[in-house]
């Protein structure tokens, strides 16, 4: 899966995409990342990407032309890719959306807005709009990283265990929370690991895990 990112701050992605599982996924040839600087598609000698909003108001908006040009250049590289716009106006992002994208998307183009927003007409070039939570961030880069991370870890061959993603929180049901887990030492500052987990009795351990899997209220 090719993942392209359109941003005014592509350097923000370097650490995230070059660490841990996202790096391993690239290293194993499961994904490729391509960073696109929106500034390269800006207007005139100053590569302008933003302008004041019609109707007045604070701040600047990303103009439609640089955004469309950047999306079209990404589409040339990967015509089948799905264009995703992180925005507080979008559908609330969820595990089921991540599952769907991991399974069905051939490639992704993430468009990261900045400043006070973007010219709304850009939605005509976008396939999905996602909000990652009911709070406002300074730009689309962090939401794009969240979306990328949630998808890449689901791609076959990225996580270690065959079934690593099947038993975890939110899988199967949006309000499911995985059971708590413990590792050595058995006692830390008087805090003990539940006895049943040390018993070696697999049936009892399974029952305990079912009982201690939670549901969001
Ligand atoms: N941009 C700013 N805040 C956002 C959010 N919560 N989700 C997606 N994009 C955003």
C-alpha cells in the first residue's frame, strides 16, 4: 500500500514513519510512504498557499488550487488511491473505519489542512473526511498520523502474532475494551499479579479474561 501525505510540515512525519512498526512495515515492503510539500504547489514566486476568507473572519484559509494540484500529482503516482481529509467536520474515526481502509484501500492520500481551515470546495476531490475526536488540533498532521498508524498495523505481516489484532480493544465491537495484562515481577511494591494468571490453568485464565474484558459506558 502506497501512503502519500500532503502537508506544509512534512518534516513532522519523519520521526513517526521512521520508528517502530510503521518503519518495519516500510522495511518489509508492505507500505511505501511519500511526503508531498504543499508549498511546492503554491501560487507565484512566493508559493502562496493561503488567503483570507470571503465574508471576513479571522485567519487564513488554504486555497483550493494548490490543494487540487497536490492531490492530482499524488493521483498521477497512484490513480487508485483513496483521498482522506482529516477535519473536525468529518465522520468520527473508528476501529471499523480503520479495518475497512486496511482491507479495501489500494493506496491512500492524506491531505493535511493548516491555518484556520481550507476552501470547502476541496471536498469535491476527497473520498473520506474523518474527525479523530471531539477536540480541535492545530492541523491535520497529527490526525493523519493517527489514521496511518491505525491502518498500517492491521496490514498482513506488520504485527508479530498472527492474531495480535483480533483480541484487542474495539475489535469486533466499538465499545469493547481488552482485558488487563501483567508481566514480571509477580509482586511490585506489594501489588500482586492476579493469582489465576500464574496458575497455568488455561480454562480459568480464559474465563478470567472474558470476565475482565470491559465495555465502554
Ligand atoms: N483537525 C483539527 N482537529 C481535528 C480533529 N479532531 N480531527 C481531524 N482533523 C482535525
